[in-house]
C-alpha cells in the first residue's frame, strides 16, 4: 500500500499533528500510533505491508517533525485527546494499533470511546523507565541528545555498550535517533505521572496484545507487557517469532502480515 496524502490536524494547546494516509482516505481504516523514539516515517514499511484494511492512517504524534510542539501542558491525557481528534477526522476507523507508548495511548483511548478493535505491540505502562528520569532530565535540559540516546538504549532498553557503539557508527541512523530523542524526557515523565486505570480498553469490542518472542517474560518490555495484561482482562495474546521491541524496524513485513491476520473485519 502506498502513501496517498498527508494531512495536518489542529489539536489543543496551539499544537497540531500530521498523519500519513496510505490507501483510500475515506475507507475503513487502521490507525497506527507510534511510540517513543519513533515517528510516522519509521512506520512506513509496516504500513506498506498492510492490506487487511483499505486505509492505514499513521499518526505523527506531537513533538516530531512536521507535527507541532508538546507544549507546557503536555501529559498522557494530551495524547489521548490528540488521538481523539484523529479518530473524529477519520470516522471510518475500524481498528487502532499502537506500539510501546503508542499502545498505551490506544488502550486508554478505548476507555473514552467505542472502538471495534485495539491491537497493541508491547505496550508499556507506569513504572516503565522511571529510574532513568533524573538522568534524562539533565540531558534534555542541556540538549545533550547523544546522552539521551545512550540512556534510552542502555538504562531503559537494556542493550549492551557494543550495541550502542554499532548504532553510533551509522551516522545517518544516529542523527535520526538524536532527533527523535527530543520529546523523550517529557513523554517518559508523562507516562510515569499517570496511574493506570484498573481497566483499559473498556469500550473495545476486541483487544489483541502482541509480544516479541525474544521479550517474553523478560525485563523491561516483557514485564511491562505482563503488567498491561492485568488491566486488559479480555485481550487475546499473540507472539511475533524471533523478534524483540523493534520489530517495525527489523521485521516490518512480518509485523504487517501479523496485523493482517488479526484484522477483525
């Protein structure tokens, strides 16, 4: 599926979000909500592999080029309200798919409004990454984006120092990671400032949770996934073989195929 248009939508707090539309803009759609250290562009290959819905809408959340700023009033509630604006604009939406922080946003949005299906890949929830907030605060205040990338990979995701050096050796890729780390402290702070509700996705007809095989039962993503499951009692659980948290980068076709098989349409 090819991208057909990009739209800009005004949201609260003098900000805006852009969305990339693949396929038929007015057709029944899947809305994709990326997480932290990610934007709409990094999801283009997954969107291109999806064909179970005639339209795929990829949200470029605020804080990313070419969407607007987070603003001083930013919170997890801000994200839910922004996604509500997208759903009002694309009122033929049949399913929400969120990755990581985006998965949490999608699950919370389905408490506010009825949604036929919510799919979340390794959604995270409080207290995810809370221990790294003091260091991230210092790095963000000094605009030390190299340090932000190091913290998220080493102290939060648990990757090795060698992995980080491999990332740094790819100068183009490292520049993208530095750019995407700009909203990291604010987003992680918002995630940890909000106690989760007892039940998430209350108004979803169907909920499907996906975990990468490599992360099952292991910290930080597998353990956070297990925490989320306790708040979504009616969810089906699915495993993506051979993958971890970054399946959208490392196996976009496989992830797209799994989403096609889960489509409740």
